[in-house]
C-alpha cells in the first residue's frame, strides 16, 4: 500500500489518537483544569479511554485498502504532483497537531483573552446575591467583582479589608493609573471562560508589573480618584506582592 493512501485513510484516526493522548497526559499531570471545569474530569477521562479503545480497534479490525480496491472504486488516480501535495499536506497537519497538543506547554488563559472578551460582563460578575455586609474572608476575585457590580455606596464598603489574587491586566477604559487584578470564571471549559476583575488604583503600576504577572493585593475600596473612570470604586492597595500562578488559576 502506498504511503499517501495509507496516510489519507488513517489521518482522522491518528489525529484522534493525538487528542486522546494529550487529554490523558493533561489529566495525569494535573493540568486538565487549564481547559475544563473540575466537575468534568472523570467524564472526560472515561470518554478519552473509550475513544482510545475504538481507535485501536480501527487499526486492528478495519482492513487497509489496496491498489486494486482503489481501482474498483472507479475513482481516477490523482496526478503524481497532486498526490504528493496531498501527502505533504496530510503529514503537515499531523505533525502540526502533534506539536500543538504534545510539545507546546499548556497555559492558562491570559490578558490576551481578556482583550477579546468583555471584562466583568454578564452573569460572571453579577449572578450573585447581595454581597454588601457579607463575610468577605473567603471572597474571590469573582465575589469582589460581583459586589462592585451591585454599585454599593462607598460608605457601605469603607474599611472592609480586601485581599485578592489574580493576574495583571490593563484597564479596558484606558486609565493609566488603574489596572485590574483578574481571573477567569469557567462554567464548562476554557471556551466559555469569562474574565472578572477588581480595579486597582496604582499610578505607575507599569514600572513594577507587566500584564499577566500574578499578584496578591491587600487594601480597601475608595472612590475612584479618576472622575471619568468606568467604575465608581477602586481598590487602594496597602501591599501588592508578586505570587506564583495558583494550581487552579480559574474560579468556579
């Protein structure tokens, strides 16, 4: 059997196996959470194993085509040059997929994705009960963003200690003195992830931090010193310290 015909026949199965291997490797290395919600771990692994069995069965039980079979199908044999380009294209797809799925290191969503999706929009930031006066000891970035979305009076949150961990992303409104400490809310997988964040008033932040740096900030909310700012309240930090990306970078 010619290699080009073998490649054409089994390209889909090989690509499926690459996806299966990548999924199982992510699960074994504890990095599957970069792409899906933890509640789907078990289901994903079980389905990947079943898919692997089916792919191996295809190799074992489905006979390969022969030149005689191809002739009996009544299809014209492609020109040598066209066949060569088809073979190279198929091989390139497989090699590119292998590099993307197995060679490149997995990474969490970053500020580049924030630029493509509206920060603090939809239910990611506002689907919560009234949080004013609630116990804030275990608040996440999502909780603080939800609280700010409820437009509390500055007097209602004055003196409330705030501690948030997230990555640095620029203010979508363009304020040079404000950045956001952000994280992604994942409902099912990274495809539906929505960014939420807490605005931080910190003039000159660009000199100390870069976008996508992970930081922990502690302080309290104040009226936004920028009267034209998009948010009436911002976090005035007492401390901001660089931290490592958490093992679970998303919030749920």
